[in-house]
C-alpha cells in the first residue's frame, strides 16, 4: 500500500474538475491540489513563462511527498509536460493525450473541434495528438480566451457568458463537427452553456479520461476507508472557495501557500 498523495495542479479553479474525477474513481487515494490563483490565467502567457510556472508548481507538490503529478491544465500540458516528465522522478500525467483519445473514439464523421486558451491552440498539441491517433480526422481549433476569466468570476450561467459562447462557437456549426474537445479544464464548468450553443454535438471532457489513465499507471493503490483531500492556492479568495464547493459537492478546506520563485 502506498499512502503518498497524488498531486494535481492547474492555473486556477478549473483543475478541480480533474480532482473530482480522481476522487470518484480512486476514492481511497490521498489527493493534494494546487491552484495557482495568483497567476491565473496561463493561456495568455509565453511558453517560457508557462514552463517556469509549471516547474515551480510541480516542485511545490513534490515537497508534499507526492507519488505522481497530474497536470490538470491544458496550457501547461501542451507546453511543459515533456520537460516535467524528464525533470522529476515520479510519473507526470497530462490532459491532452487522454482528451485526444476520447475525441477519436467519440467522433463518427472524423470532424473534431477543439476549444482552448490561446497558448493551447497555438501549440497545436491537440491537433497533433488527434491526427497521430487517426490521420483521417480533420481538426478545427478556436481560442476562447474570455472563458477562463468569466469562469473564475463565477459567471457560469450568466447571459454574458452565453453571448460570448455564441460569438466564439457559432462557426463550429459551419464546420459540421460532431465532437468538440473542451481543451481547458475550466470549460466543463460551462458545459451547459456550450451545449445550448451547440446542441447535438458531443462534448469531450478529459477529466474522466485522465482519471482512468492515472488508475492505469498506479502500480500500488492505497486501500482504506477514504483518502484525504488537501487544496492549496497561491491566492485564497471567497470566489475560489464558492466554486470549489460547487465542483466538489462538499465543503473543502483551502490553504494559501507561497510558490517558490526560484
């Protein structure tokens, strides 16, 4: 039995969707989450900065004795995953590859849409991953930079969010996609809004796929009466606490910590 926790990090509150999926699939595992709320969003930052922040976040989780780290941030997965896998002695799992696998499995007409941050879309990570799995897939991508700030603001069902979604997503109807990858772990929080704009299109949320990948990679799983959850942030706010409670379905104790700047 291995009691060490599984570490998870994201730029903000969105990665809690992955934490919840892990909790549901692996209820006995100890989990520790870090949301870099002081530096959110990552999607508008340079690759160099994204890599630096991702290394700092992983070092923070390493200090808590984790046995694995899940990069629950598509932007960090797209730009920093390979570097993290080389630099750290434990498994590091990203969200892009599991999401791509789900998209290829889901699509019937091989026309797949991907929405994400500017950095994720520019990286071409999803396009490359999907086409490597099925060269006959056509991938249409769209950056949606306003979604993360709206979600972090807690405007999950607000008319403003719906209007922004209409402006971003309308073109996917013209592309005749049958599957849309939510290429940011924040986006499942507005799944209802996206579904209203694009009815009938299958929405791929990589959180469950990532949880299954983590389960597959764990050589020894903890057995007990239920694992503990620790949530860390770089800037503690009432808004984060409110959304965290909404996602997890239970009150969550949140601790503010400093990220090593070196």
